[in-house]
């Protein structure tokens, strides 16, 4: 038996999502950040002091924004995995939670509603939401956020299960569309929160594209055969000296534009499957044709399925 996944307009066949190739975005929410708000609690004290100067926040924005497309646009472009960092606003009354990457983004609630609207219109689509960094949040903030997640998606949420059991056929039969990965111990109190260790995402932390590609190869070789999904983070991370040397140019013009084609070439050489690439994330996903590349790779699974049937 096989299942069908509609992604970016194409149809694929395969048994489990563990062996399928999904496209994700890094810091998925960062298409908009508020340069007029205080710097977030994810930054060092020295940066917070400097950022009292409005020009510094403008420069920070150039290095904080890693995507151009909104959630809706990313979904329409084939993105199915979302990398999410969240925070409260220290000093703000209430428990509202915001996306954050140096500067504050939109509220998580607004983002979840936008994603849910897409899912309502596309009832056979499945997405992964990976809440992997939390800042300035105590347990009450977490419970507030988790209730927001439950309110947004309700019966679309898939309860924790053995990864190997989660096929699209399974999701469709249950009418589930959303897997939530929550990197905090409170996941244990909610059946619809998957533990963070089920979505490992090793990070190269380098500005060198050759070192990045070697890291991606190595971590793929070390990937557990069963039991987890796996994220290959095809991203370059600026150092302090990188930012200092290219202050005005920003992340996209300094690291992303010139290196994305080489990263895409590496992606084209990969194979989906249990021991291959599972989820790959990138900055500025629209700059090269990642979606078409992923579709072509997943077609390999269809060819294998046909050849063995």
C-alpha cells in the first residue's frame, strides 16, 4: 500500500514521511521583524545596549531577516517544515508570545491562524511546526502558547506516535494535518506535542560553504535508521566579524546569494529514503528553485516504487 502527497502541485508515492524529502525554511517567521521594538531576550546584553540607537536596529534587521515570503507564500511555494523561535516581551502585560530572531516578529497566534487558513483550504496537506527555541518564558507562558496551538488547529493535531506509523494514509484517515515538535519538558503533559528529540536538526555553525556541505554529509551518515525525523540545515551562520565587515550588506547579500547555487547542487545529488535526506531547510527559499528540486528528488521514490511493484 502507498500514500499520495500533494506538494507544490506534484503527486508523490511513498510509505512513511520519515523516508520522504520535505522542504523547510530556516527562521521561517522572520520575513517581518519590528525594528522599532526593543531587541529580544535572545541577544547579549551588549547588543541590547547598542540597539537603543535606531540605526543599530536597522542594521540588525538586515541580519535578522532570513526569509522574504510570508507563511502563506511559503506554503504555496511548497514549504512544509517551519523552524520557529518564540518569546514573550519582557515588561509587557499579559502572556502574548511572539516570533523572535534578534528582533520581535508577529504574534505566534497570527502566524498560526495564517497557517490554519491554508490547511482549511488544502485538507490533504501535512505540515511540521518545530518550536525549538524559547526565550523569557516561564511555565505559564508555555501553557498559554500550547493552548493557542490547540485552539488554532484542534482536531488537525496529530498525537505522538511511532514515527514509522505516520504515513499520509494514517494522517488522512485521522483527518490530521499538523505535527508539533516542542523542545521543552512540558511536551510530556500534552498528547499532541512531539518531543524535540524526534526532530534533530544538527547545526554546522559556519560561514564556509564547503565546511557546511561536509557537515551535512557527515550528519546524514550518522542519522539513526529509525525513530526520528531529521533536518539538514543548509544554512550559513555569520560570525561577529562577518557582520562587522559587511555591516550594511546584510545576510542575504553577504552569505546567501553567492552560496545558494552550490548548496542547491548538493541537494540535487541527494536521495530521499530512510537513510537519505528527510527535511532540508534554507534561508530565502525563493532565491533558487528548491521546490522543483525537491519534487524531482521525490519522483525517485515513485520510480523505485513502480520498479518493485
